[in-house]
C-alpha cells in the first residue's frame, strides 16, 4: 500500500521579512515537514512568498531607476526569483533536519507555472498591493503603462490582479518526483501565473492566491490530505472577540455558511477556508486541515486543528 499523500501549504508564519529572518524561521517549518516524512507521508510543499516577492519587485524597480538601461522586471520574473530563493533555503533546511534524524531523502524545488484565464474578472478588479510607495507623478506614469495604482499613506502603490488557478504545467514532474520518494517544493507563492498564447506561455502581471493553488495541486495529485499550516491552532468564529468559538470538525455546508456570514477575514483565513472547501468537494475521501505550523503532526493525526469533511 502506498504511503498517503499530503500537500502542505506553509503560510506567512513560516517565513520572516528579511533574508536572515527567513533562514531562522524556516527551521520550524523543516521540523514540521520532517515530522510528516518520519510518519511515512509522501509530502509536497507549497509556500507563501509575501513579502519576499514585494522586496524583489521593489529592488528590481529601484535598479531600473538607477540604471536606465535596465528595464523593470515583470511580476512573473519576480515570482520565479522568489520561488528559487525561498525553495533554496527551505529545501536545505528540510534536508538538514531529515539527515539529523537519519533519514536520507532528496528534497527538490520545481519552478512552477500556473495557467490563468485571460478573461478572469480579477484582471479588471486588482486587489493585491505590491511594491514601493510612489509619488503622484510616478503613479501617473504607471497608469499610462496600463497598470493600476491605489492611494496609500504618503503616496501611491501599485495593485495587481489575483486570478484563479486553472492548471499546473509542471504537475507531471511533481508527480514523478513524489512517486520517486522525494520531498517536493512546488507552486511557491501561488506559482507563476501564465497565459497560453499558442505554444508560448506568457507571464501575467498578477499573483495567485497560494492556498487556492495548493488545493488545485492536491486535487491533481489526488492527495489524501490538504494541510494548511498557519499561525493559529484552529479556525475560529468571531475571531478576536469575547465570544470567539474554535471549530474542530466542519462540514462543507457549514463552512460555506460561515463564509457567507463573513466570519473569515479576506486575505488571511478566508482563502484557506475556500481552499479547504474546494479540495474536499472533489472527493468524499479527501480531508483538509487548518492548523498551527508547530502542530502539523498532531493535526494530521486528528488531535488538533480544524478538519473539513464532506
């Protein structure tokens, strides 16, 4: 019998805001992943890339301002860079943790492209804020290029679309490495959003919600479990209030109702719950779990976390 497959989505809590912070923070993530490998799970990892992709975009934009011969790096390139350097740190931390436990297993990072729809409504209603603070003059220049900007304190910032993921181009490579017994890191930061133009894939000026890509990858791999690791033990109703209520086991119908009632904050818990609903909807045998990064093993054994079932 094959070991069970789990797709692990690492949230912001697994990473710091600077290079040194990231290298320190991912040690906890490496422990959580090693716990699952030690428990004989086949593991695929996705991860957030904010604020890392924002730092890269800001740095590349500033470089183009200092050297007029250099063009501004498109978001697709910034996403690829973030996948590479986050994957580099993460796979090394996981490798070290596994070796310290006497486990010899290759850890690989795949630069992953995710197909989005040219006609996705998100391209006409961008919501993701990126990059540095700009002056009014710089903001007007961005708008002349066809980009969107939004006023913020002390100036303006650019906003980009967050389209839905349709397909993952490297899914066969991810599956092959997983079947070969490797730990795989893929779809970092939601993957690189691309548009099909004949035989060519063109990078889109967008970012994809990491949790939704995690659900898509788990579906395509026919994983047993989608494990969304974050900074809280469970999902709560009325989070942060005097009457907050932790959720242990939630049906899809209940989860949908709670979402419609506005219990989950957009940009934090809402996409996680949405991803859980999407994944469990594809197969009655599937389970999605939202739990704390430090409690991955306990969560997957049913001892903690919020478990979504059909």
